[in-house]
C-alpha cells in the first residue's frame, strides 16, 4: 500500500459528497439526501448519460459550499474534472451512474438502495479485478450494496478503487468550472442550510438597578410626606 491515496484533495472530494448525501436535517425538516432525491425525482435525472460526471460533481459540491469549488487546490481540481469528464473506464462511469441513480430512485423490493438513509464516499488504493487503473466497488456493479451501521441505520457506500498510488495526470486545459450540460440542467441543486439557533439574551441588570433606584426614591418621598403630616 502506498501513502498518496487518500490525498488531501481526495478527502475534500469525499467530504463534500458525504455531506450532500447525508442524513443531516436541513432547515425544511428534510435530510440532505431526501432533498436531493426530491430534486432528482421531480426536476432532473442527474446521472443520465446526457450529463457529464465532472459537471454533476461541480454542481453537487457548490450546493454544499455555497459556490466554492472543490478540491481547493486548482491543479488537483483540474485533474479531478478531467478524470470525470470521460477518462474513467467506461464500466466505472456506468457503475457510478447506476449506483447513484438507484440510491436517488424510489425504494422498492428490487431497489432497497432507494431507502438508504445516507451514503458514504471514499477512495482506496488496492488492486482492481479488471486490471484497469480504476474500479468501482464491487467489481463495477451498478447495484449499490446496502449496509447497516451501529445505530441500525441503512446506508450505501461508494468506493472508487485505484491500483496506482500516485497523483492524477495534470490537465491544464480543463474548464474550471466544467462547462454547462445545457438544457438538461434544471436550475441549481438545492441545499437548505439549517437555521441558526437563536440564543436567548440574559435579562439586563441595568433595568433591575433602575427599578431599585426608583423604588428607593419613592420610599424617601413617602417618608418625608409622613414626617410633614406629623
């Protein structure tokens, strides 16, 4: 095993995807994954062949970051966009589309992945069964594996395997950000951020002091009046 994968850029890519496909609850009371499922089912079939993977990733990422590109380092970003645009093995490209389409599609007896509560993404350095540099777990299958975590939640895991532990080739001519997919895009991918919790401000001490001062003055005036009356 080498020491390059997972690189910092790999971790940034996986982190933003883990958030986008998470079971965290947004401001509308939906999980981020359910929000994405709603967009997929009602507006845009994100992983159809008319979409480029690099463009899909960019849109998913900026929906989380508020517009900031991922990875942060430009050279790494261009390499990643170049790989996704059409330089993965065809079987890996189709496996990515197939697994993520199943996860975003309605759950059914034939598609348990549609009911998964969240999805995790990772990259690993290990031999591939095909001998190609890249492979999607498991053996480029288009059917996601559904697992259960320690809390009994169901989840799917998307693992990109690489049998070479080195940086991707430079791609200086790559578009950053990737060019639009045209009329297949149905607007920005939503990502409703949680509403900040309003902290209750503590009662003002000055108000209490002023009340006490007023009451003391009132007591003195009353005492003087009583003295005059005598």
